[in-house]
C-alpha cells in the first residue's frame, strides 16, 4: 500500500510539473502560431490552361461594407510576393492592357464589431470579491451606477483573389473568382512577413501551376 501511495504521489507531482510548463493554448500563442491560412478554388478549372496574369497596382481596403484603395510598404510587399510565387508557378506577368488570362486582386479586410457588457450581471453573480465588512461596513452591499459599457473589437485579414479574365466575355458577363486565399492572425500586416504568408497560401495550392 505504501509503495502504491508513493507511486501516486510521484505521478501527481510529474503531472503538476508538466502542466505548469505547458503553454496556455490561447494566451501564449506566438504571432506565427495564431495565423490561419485558408485556400479554396473552382475544382472544375484546369489552371494549366492559363498562361498570363496581371495584378492590381494597389490594395483594396474593405472595411464594414465600404472600400478604398491604398499602396504602402506593406501592400507593396504583398504584391511583390504574389508576383514571385505566380512566377514560380509558371505564369507570366503582363500589363492589364495585354488581355491577361488571369487577374489578381489583393485585399485588406477590416471588420469592426460592437458589443455591450453589463457590469451589473458580473457583480450580481459574484457580489464583489471583498465582503463590505472588510472595509468596515457590515451589512452593506455593492452598487454600480454605470452598469453598462460599450466595447469594440477590430479584426483584420488579408485575401488574394485570382479572377478568370480569359473566359469573361463568354461567361454571361461574369468574372469568376477561381482561386482565393485568406490569411488571418496576429502581425500579418508587416512587410517582413509578407513573403512567408503568401508562400503558405501557394504551398496549400499545388494545383495552381501552369
């Protein structure tokens, strides 16, 4: 019995040591670990049938239903990275006046959401961490006159869309998006990581080759 107890104690100690050294899955994520790469494509398309492409010379900033265009150092880094990996995939860059087979758009997406939090609910559930008696006021309660607060959360993402320009005139006046890639996470709007972020999207899309 004593031996079993010592084994149990040793197991518990090892478990505590392990869990104390383990990263919290939310609060201890690095920028790289927080990132999500999503790609999708039209499965009926044979990408080897396309030869040339043109890319937009600025980035569309889409925020809460409206859009503008911009070109800063980060935007240019992403555009340059797309050119690099489209070239490695075998596509030839041409100007938009040369009737490219494919068009490429780069987009910066910003969503801002608003919510309301009730502090009253918080205190009603817990009645305060400190009993009012601690402060010398027995039989008192806590009251918050400013019971509500409004907060905003701003979330950013970057997307790249490849458009089928080759068949636009024969497709009922529709320009189909035949490939899209989305990057979400911390620190993505940084020119130093643009190349690796775009590479991750192309690595997920081995069919995207001429």
